[in-house]
C-alpha cells in the first residue's frame, strides 16, 4: 500500500489487532480513515472483495493479513477474518483429511465466496456451507481434489503423519 493512502489507518488498525475476527461498522471505518466511504462501499459487495490488484481498500486488509468474510448492508457492518498462517492437517494414507476450518481457510485464501468456491469445485453452495459448518464429513475423493486446488492456489499446510494408536 502506498504511504499516505486513505486506507492506511485501516491497515494499521487491523495490523495492530490480535483478534482473528473483527466486525467494524461503516461508521467505525469512516472514523478510522477520517473520510466517508464511497457509495459503492455501502451498496456493492464487489467493493469489499478480497482482490489483491487494483483495489486500494482491499490492500489495507490483505496486507494486515485479513480477508473480508461477510458484508452486511442492512447492519452496515463488515466482518474481517484472519486465517491462520500454518495449518496442521491430518493425513490418512496419502490423503489429507480436510475439515471445516481448513476448507474455509482455503476458500478465503482464494478470495472466493461460498458460491464461487462451489462453482470452482463443481458442487453446490449448500455443500460448501455444510462442510464449513462441520455438518458432514468431506469424502476422500473430494479431499484429493481439494489438495490439487490448494496446491494450485499456493495454500500452505503441514501434513501430520497418521497416529499409530
């Protein structure tokens, strides 16, 4: 982010936070940046996308290590999520066993909504939601596919060997 950017105070605020999730109102963000948000920020979800190129505002939260997880226009709030940097994952045989936290972290790492992530994987959005909420176990065949998607996206995790219990 360029020094003196309008969104520099937001970057500094997020960078100084120890929380994994932070919800800020539009008014709180405007107080931080000492300016009003553009109308598009108050009405268009795309303004809050986690794209790393061409969006000064997104640079603020991305550089601070956060992603926008949810935009609530009715409440005029934004929820930022800080994905962990390194995941310990369980392995069975040569397959990573994906869980709700890992699925969500991969999706956010890729900067995708549940709908977009579902399209990328060839499943329904409801399936992604169910995975992220631990409503059912992810099939091993899908785990293999997720490994390939994660690798292509540069998503890092550390494989824990199978326990011999």
